[in-house]
């Protein structure tokens, strides 16, 4: 079975981001980058399926040169080889990313399954897997928390809220968007990390794929850091005094209530 996993190289959610201008941030020294956390569930599930069915797991990533580190991390988990689609841009529209993934996968082989994470933790566009599915004319389901492969079909469960789950059956090949709860991603051991350094990572320039500029794209206008939260305040007094003080703060300081006088 030929299984491809699309991963993204993203800033660690605990990293302190320092902006450079309005559309970029420091990404060379101060910020730790990691495999997108949702993509780790995708890698783990792909490895489990190949362990049962046979075949190989191929990691595909679009990103700067540093994205190779995330590919190597997935290889250390047990994936067989990687494909790095190189670009010097920090942010790419999902329409372009999905086309790049499609062309790289099709040049490499015939997929039986394609995995992605439910979303990326940096831009949180939640579009790439759906655009990829349209481009490759494959069924897709995201937010998958349970998956079974039976007789050329993928039977996926996804949470739909309120404790309910939706069960979908798809003919393979198809695209699966993984999320927390699908499995417990493994932690690579030192020998696995060392072996990953010797595994093949094919390099492809994004410009060499001949992707046409989409008619409609998303443009990054500005990055802003999140404003620090104000300190907690303790309100004392009688119930009426506390309520009056609370209303005053909401109107005068937090500006979330209007004065109807």
C-alpha cells in the first residue's frame, strides 16, 4: 500500500514570536519549529496501516529549507522516505499548496491513501485537504478519530459535537484529515533518529512544478501579536456593590457594554 502523509513545518505553540515588519517573523534562531501537531496523528496512523497491510509511507512537505527538519522527524517515527517541495515564502495560499502536493505525489507514484492533519496550528486555514481532494478527484473526510481499512474501503469516524459521531465509508484512494484521539503518536528513540538522517528526502523546487496562479487567492495583509491579558481583579463588597462595580468595569474599562443612559 502506498500511503502519503502531508506535513507542515510550524512554530512550536509555546514559542515566543518576534515580528519582522508586518508580514514576517524571525524564524532562524529564536523560534523552535516542529511537525504540525495534528500531522503527527496522520503519520502515526499511516505507519499503523502500512505495518498491517504492507507498503511504504512517504512524507510530503511544502516549505522553506528548514522544513526538512520536520520531514526527518516524521522519518524518525518510521516513515520510509520524504519529498520536500522547496519555497522561500513563509506563507503560501492553500490553493497553491494543494496543487504542489498533488503534482509531487502524482510524479512520485499512485497513492492508496493520503493523510493530512485536521488543520495547521499556525495559519489554521482548514482548506488544504479539501482543495487537494478536489484537485485529485478523491473523497475526503477530516477530524477523523477512528479509521478502519476493509476491502479497499476506508471507514472513518469523526466527532460532530454533543458526544455524537459520524461514520463515513469511502472508496480508496481517499484523503483522511487526522485529529487528536485517532491514536497516540510514538516518540522516536535515538537509533530511529540516527537512521532517519540517512533516509531519502527528494528535493523539488516549487517553481519547477509549473503551477498556474489561482484566479482567487488569500493574501496575508498583516501579522499582529496577541495583546497581553489584563490582570485579574478581585471585587469585594456586598452582592449589589460587586454587581455595580462589575457593570462599571465592563462599560468603562473593557468597553464590552454600552451605557444606555
